[in-house]
C-alpha cells in the first residue's frame, strides 16, 4: 500500500487568474487543448472551468477562473475567484496579464502575491507588443518580483511549451514569493503592527497575517467581520492603527491602492519601454463607433446586417435541406405504406421527419447567426455596443454592464442569466435577469423564419429585425418599471473597459459557431425530439381517432386553450398546443405545427390559420411569453424559486397584453 501511494502521481492544481479579456480562456485552451468559449467581454467565464493536461509525466489540472479586477469580493465573479484561491490553495496561480496593458493588469498580480499565492506571471499577447512598440525586460521584472515571468501568445501558440516547463519547475521548487514591501514606511509600519497583534491573538486562524493586515487596512467587510468576533481589545488596537493611517492619507484603503500603484510605476519605469505612442487606429475608429449620435444607429445597423446575413445566406442552405427532408418523407410514406401499420408510418413521416426535420432545417440560419455574433464579439465591437448603450441604460437607472448579459441573450437566455453574475448590485442583477428573456434567443428564430416566409416574404429581414427591436424596447421599459417599483436601488459605479479591436481568428470563429450549431442539433435530437413525439402521441391518441382531429387528446387540450388565445387572433386549437409545447423549448413551436399539420402541409396550414396581422401578433407573443424550462431552472438556481415563477408569470401576462393590443388595434385600423 505504502509503495503504491508513494509512486502515485499527484495532480497539480494550476489556477488561471487575471482581468477579463487578457486571454485566460485562450491560454486554458492552448494548455489543455480543450475548446472553451473565447470571448471579448466580462462575464463569459462565469463559473470556473477545469481541464487536464499531462506534461512530462505530471498531471496538471488547469482551472480557468472568472475575470476579475481585484480581490475584494464586490461581485459574484470576484467572490468565486477569491474563495477558490483562498480556500482551495492551488499549487500554482498563473497571473495572466495583457502585456500591452501592464500598468492596469499588474494591480491584480500584486494582490495575488500579497495573498501568498504561489504566482507565475504570464505575459500574454506577446504578438501585439511589436506593433505597439513596447519592449518588456522579462528577466529584470522576474528578479524584481521574485517570481518567474513567461512571455506567451495564446493566439499564436507561442511560448506555451515553455510555460508548461516553467509551471512544473515552479511547482517543484518550494519557494513561495516573499510578497513585496511597500515603499511608504508608514504603511509598512502599520501593517507590521497589525500583523503582530494578529499573530499574538491565537483566536484568529489565518496563516497569512500580512494579507489579513492588508485586507483590514483596505476595510474589506468580510475580513472586518473576523475582527468583530475577536477580543474587543484587539479590535480597538487594530482600529486605532487604521485610524492613524486614515488621518495621514485620508483613507487607508486609498493608501493601500496608492502603495500598489507606486510599485507598478517603478516597474513601468524600469522594465517597460514604450518606443512610440501606440498607434491610435483604435481611438480613431472608436470616435466614430462610440460617437454620441452615431453610436446607437451604428449598433442597430450592425444588428440589421446580422439578420440579413442570417437569412440571405442561411436561407440558401435552408431550402436545400428542406427539400431533402421533403424527399425523405415522401420516400418513407410511399415505401412503407401498406407494409407497416399506418400509425407507424405516420409516426415516422409526420412526427420524426416532419417535426424534428422541421426544426433541423434551421441549422444553417443558427450557424450564420452565431457566426455574425462571433465576429462582432471577437472583433471587440460588442464591448463598444455595451458602452454605447451605457447612456441609454443609465437613463433607465441601469448600468451599461447590464447590456452585456442582454446581448448574450440573442444567442441563448441561459448564459445571459448566468452572465448577470458580473453585476455588483443584487437588484441590478435581478432586473437584468428578469428582462433577459426578451432578448430574442436563437431558438425563436425558426418561428420568425417560418412565419415571415409565409406572410411577409418580401421583407423578411426587416420584419424580423423589428421583432428584435421590440424585444430590446420591452426589456428596457420593463427594467425601468422594475427599477422604480419592486427593485428600487442605487446603481453601483463602474468604469467600462474597451479592449483593443482585433481581427477575429477564423479558426476560433468556425469552432464557436460550429459548437453552437452542434448544441442546436443535440437539442433537436433530445428534448425537441421527445416533445415532438409527445405532440404526435397526443395527436394520435386515444386509439382509433383520426390523426390530429378535434377528438384527439391534442385536439381536446388545444380546444380548451383556444378561448384564452382568441383575443390575440389565434382561433385554431393547433396554435394552443404549439404555444403550450413551446414552453418546454421554443424550437418546438414550429415543430408542433409541422407535426400536427403533417409533413409538407406546414405552410399551407399556417396561411389558413393566420392573417399577416395575427401572424405578427403570434411572433410577438412567442418573443415575449414565458422562457423555456432551461431558463426557468437557471433563474431558480441563480435567484430562487420565487423569481423563477415570477418570470414565467409576468412575461406570459405581458405577452398576452401586447399581442392582444397589436391584434385588436390592428384589426380596428384594417377593418
Ligand atoms: P479571458 O476573458 O481572459 O478568458 O480572455 P479570452 O481568452 O476570452 O480572450 C480575449 C480576447 O483576446 C479574444 O478575442 C482572444 O482571441 C484574444 N487573445 C487571447 N490571447 C491572445 C494573444 O496572445 N494575442 C492576441 N493578439 N489576442 C489574444
Ligand atoms: Mg474567459
């Protein structure tokens, strides 16, 4: 036994810590070869992710932590990262920084060292240094900080092997960094005094008294608590020291921040050379894209372009796939009729091919939608969009940062809800969560594509664009309403950071949109498949009824719902069933119609059921009514059952009111 455990390899835990957008996830991918999402805004890595790699016979577990600016636990992300670092004590922490932005990035690196982490400084984005005329003396920096410094480019896969070697080296050595002392002797003296008090007080169990002392000077509430539970004399003594520093510097927390910046200043002066002013192409482009007047129209223009791309290119492929499925259904029906029970043939043709196939044909559109979003995101434009919307968001009392989760919602509402974790204020977080379902997710796209193809074939793109805009408008209005009623509160201040523009990497883009397309396919093969079978079964049972007739279970359920949806102009029981099933997954709305109407009769059927007016009301209803069960579950987990149920109820109520208004007012005008 003993011998075995002695040879058993220990897994080394390597944490990746850094500001948002410094390339943590890219390094994670380069190290582990796994395909995490690489994004260009805060909140993409909302939970820590783990991947493995074997290097020179040693197993390494790499943990990708959320992007953070400090270790103060203001936001959920900072708390996740800090708790992990403090409690799990990784064997090594890679402090990852953007080499072109050292001055700002090193602030976190210093804190990691203060905390007593075993730190390896990773200077990423090497490939951009030359263009910006920056040179960094890595060896000098390394000896100044007393920790290894490695230059890499995750994008160009440069320096990754060296990084792996240095990781092993650093883990094998037992020298944890000393931590730097601050230049100002008054601060050092105060820290020393607090440290001494703490170490003499055995009730406080924290090995790293210096870190604790710094946190107390920073007035970190969580550490303050620790003091509250200590003996009164200790608390009084510590508070007296803090009060002294307050008197000298105005505020001890500011004094600590200044002390860190003066270390950074020294580093910048000694080890970093800036040959010429960095090229300000980014600045010039930003002057236009984030212009006070042009910013918002440009943002909407890009969105419009996105949807045009989604149709024009997507529909080209859609038609090919659609024909394929049509052919398949015909072949199945003709080939099997008479040989197999009719019920089974109908199951294959109407249920599986008609229903699931009816959803799958949208695969190209989904792919191109995500490709367009991917380009906007990877180029750095999305952060500008959030910045541009900041003023609008401020006007409704929310933060521009809230717009980021909302943009994510165009893909899928689940990550949008998760991304609200980057918001500091709980109330802002809740509001953003409550309105994120209005940002039309990709699963609703098939509904719009189908309905506009039948009723608005001439200006499909524009009509769909209008639906997305209505979604954004409703989200903004509802935020305003929540902010002034049930979720009153102050917004927390935040400075938005604009990353430099980058030419998106085609390989990454394809991987990203390919992954999204796969997720869609998987859903089609699992939950959508199951729900479609349910719809088919409800339409075929009880035994002996005519398929999809009034007497079938589906017919009965649908008929019971019809009075509820008639005010919106929906008279057919099939519509009720489709909407009910859409509550499970939005993709199923079209699939349900296809299944109930039978293969090949979808478009003809819809044009009987709806007028252009009620079709528009229907699309708006599906935009606004309850999000799918996955979102319900996510809100439940993030905010509790109460808010999850609330979301389902108020969105559906609102959808009913808005769609009814559209239909009734429209009918009034059109006679
Ligand atoms: P994270 O927020 O720290 O996880 O950062 P990501 O890994 O999502 O990367 C942010 C952006 O920086 C992405 O657009 C990456 O493609 C880009 N990026 C990452 N590493 C490099 C690099 O070494 N050089 C360049 N030029 N870009 C990089
Ligand atoms: Mg990341």
